[in-house]
C-alpha cells in the first residue's frame, strides 16, 4: 500500500484561503490519486500546486493560469501530474500512477492575479529543521 498525505481545510496560499479534498489518500501502487482544490471567497485566476516531503521545504510543481496552458517546473510533467483548472473556483491535480516515491504532502495555493514565469518567486531550498 502507498500512503499519499494531502492537506485538508482552509489554509493560506498567496493570501487566499483554499479547501482541499481528500485529506489523505491510501492507494495501491500504480493507481491514480486525484486532489481537488477549491478557493474560498476568491475567483482564482492562478492556482499553484506544491509538494513537500518530510523535513523539507515546499517545492513548486506547476502553475495554472486560467485560459493558458499549465506551466510545469523542472522534474514535473503533465503526463505524471495532469492539472485541471476549468473555472475560477476549482482545480485538481492527479498523480496518474502513484508509487511510494510520490508519498508526500500536496498543497495548492490560489491568487486572483495571473502570474507569469518571471513573476513567481525564485525557489531556493528551505530547511525546516536545523541540521547538526
């Protein structure tokens, strides 16, 4: 069995509150897992999808601007992580063939402003726990 942990509830992401479902998913290796993101009280022009492994920082996977193709970060592909953003109040991320290496915390963030590649924050690894 493979355990994918997913965030649930109202959380801040780019100043917006979002609700994610399911809160966690358990599936057999190779099965797909779909994660839903619902911006709360916001017309989300942009949805950002992240993942986080234990004791590591957030990693931006992809950015979805309404009406434009999804922009995937290096190491993430549409074939493995297709994203749907059909309207301003819903987005989904699917892990098409989940394997143990995909076990992670998956998060979405929402914004009512479209972000271009040059407008996103420059990612640097974030250490949540000091290493001694």
